[in-house]
C-alpha cells in the first residue's frame, strides 16, 4: 500500500520550504538569511527522505503484485493441467492419476503420483524392478513414494 503519510509529509515539507524561501526575501541581516537557509535545507532533506520512503514502499508493493500475478498464473496453469488426468487404480491398493486419452497435446500414456497431484504438482511415476522376489514398483521421483504393483511390470494406459 502506498505510504500516504510519507507523501503527505513530503508535500508538507516542500510547502514549508517554499514559505521559507519567500521569507528570505524579507530578511535584512545575513544572520537571519543563514538561519532561514539552514531551516530551508532541513525541510528539503526531510522532504527527500519522505519521498525515498514512499518510493521504497511503492517498489515493495510492485514486487508483491508481481509475485501474486505469478502465483495466479501457476494456479491457472495447474488447474488446466489437472483437468487432463483422472484417478485410477491399476492394481490393488495402488492409486495414481492417469492421462486422459483425449489429452492435448498428445503425450505418451503415463501415471502421476496421487500425493503430488493433491499438492498441485505433476510428478510422473517411474517403473522399477527390485531383484528381491522380482517385485515391481512405481516410484515418484519428487516425493520418493514407492508402491509395489506386483510381480510383473504394469504399463500405464490412457484413462
């Protein structure tokens, strides 16, 4: 929010500085002129300080607006992306989001991690084989969730 106090203070300081400058004309001694010149300089410095404070506050606000606009763009993009997926259960106790077949642009069939999806992130699951008992897993590279999918590979399909 713009610091209206800083702007008002700067305006007031400049108004007083103008009044002091006008008053300089009516002074008769050098001592009076020097005293008024010092007072004038103090008011100008105060006005500059207030202007700098208002500019800093405005810069902070502009930065925050930019951050919020970027966040809105991310939320809108995620909203569009998540519409392309549907929750599936390719094996008992295993849930993932599968790409819908009508997804555009066309991509290879894949699953994304259900946990990451709920957190607003798309993380494509990767199949891994473990030699112990020849078990197969789908692993999320982002959150490291590892889900056993059986004793043979399960290939993702479109939903």
